[in-house]
């Protein structure tokens, strides 16, 4: 049976990236303290206990998925912005986007009696249409101990380059067993799935994932964390949720106001700060435009088409 590489919480990002690119997944041991885990568990418990189980074999008839965590859970916000995870997003995602974004935030509770989830790729959220590019970096923070018996995540190390129709064999699958406070980091391309819970205890995992900024988010963050809540967030988290231009001309909107009552084209953060946004703010900034021009190698074409 294969194993996942496991690292100390202060391991250098380059070392982690190398393991992530090779295996598609890794474990960062005890990345937060027991006290932090206890506080997180207490904060999330009312929402988790009020969440209904899934309705099919994939979502799990004895599994709950609690979302809107940016809006509901201040403690989760710190994990979303964890610099160790964002450094991995920089290395894995930034080569293919100007800005990455929060793709999903949910607490997954696997209860006793839940059967194993089908092995799959998270990148299938966008169907089979993305080829030759990694769209996603995922994390599951262990709010309880992850053991094979209580539903620790199944992972197929090294499967990132497999064809979509390849079936993982039992000897190719391992389990992300780790103490609470640890986190499994994995790509959108690695085959994995929730494990079967044959124990008498629940498995709680905080699933926080990130994707290329030009892709649609799995969890609609603008509805899960609307402007009236997002205004109170740290600006860096606001941008990560999606209240920022993803590229020079990607993400602007027109406030639906009466004629002449307001600006016509504004960036997403206008919904949070209104007139505090510079009056000349329309698309992205000059640095974004220059970055596009450099990447396509034809600044004139960029100017003409945008």
C-alpha cells in the first residue's frame, strides 16, 4: 500500500510543492494547536448539528456538509488565509492566473455507518473540459483525528496524470490518517474520496479549497458571503472570496441604478466600498494589463481587444 508524505508544520514551501507535484497530496502534521481545534469545533458545532445529511451515495446519506463558513466562522477565516497554504497556492496556481480565489468552504462530517465515497477528482466540478492545467488546490483540516476506521480520506498518490477513466485498484489507495489539527493538502487532479466510517465516532474535516480566478467557484461566495457581511472582512480575504478583479477585464459589474445616478463600470469591491473606490476605477489596474500583454506577447492586440 502506498503512503502519503507527512511534513512538519514549518517545512519550506518548495519542499511541499515538490511533494505535491509528485504525489498530488501531502499531510502537514499538527498545523494548528489543540486549543485552536477545540475553539473551531465549538464555533462550528451549532451549524454542523443543524445540517441535514446528503441525499445520494456521493454526498453521503450519513454525511453532512456545512457551508458559508467565511460568513459564519471567524476562526475559519484565519485558516483560509494561512500563509503556508497560500504559499502553495502561489506556487501551484499563480502560473496560470493573475489571482486565485476561494473555491469552497465547508465542514464535512462523516458519521458512523457512512460507506466510502466513490473515488473521484475534484476538478470534475468543471467537467472534463480543462486539459493540461491544474485548476485547484484543496485542503482538509482535521477537526477530529482522522483514522481509517472513522472515514479518513482515501487518496491515490501519484494519480495526477492518470486518464479520467482509470479505476484505482485497492493496492493503489491509501488513507490520510492524521491527528486533529493536521491538514491534508491535495490537488484537483489527484484521485481521492471520503472513507467509510466503521467506527462509533464522527470524523470532522474542514474542507477549504482554492481555484484559478477565471473559473466559476463551486460554492457561490457572493451569495454565501454577500456584501453586507463581506464589508467587515479583512481586505485580503475580501479579494480571495472574489470581491476583486480576477484579471484586467474579468469581474467588473454595472450597478443597476437610474440613468446618471452612479458609475457605469466598477470592480467588485465597489459593492463593499462604494465611492471610496477611485472614480477612474473600471477594469483592473495597469499592472494587470501589462501582465496580460507580457504573457500574450502582443500588447497592441490586448489594448485593441479590451
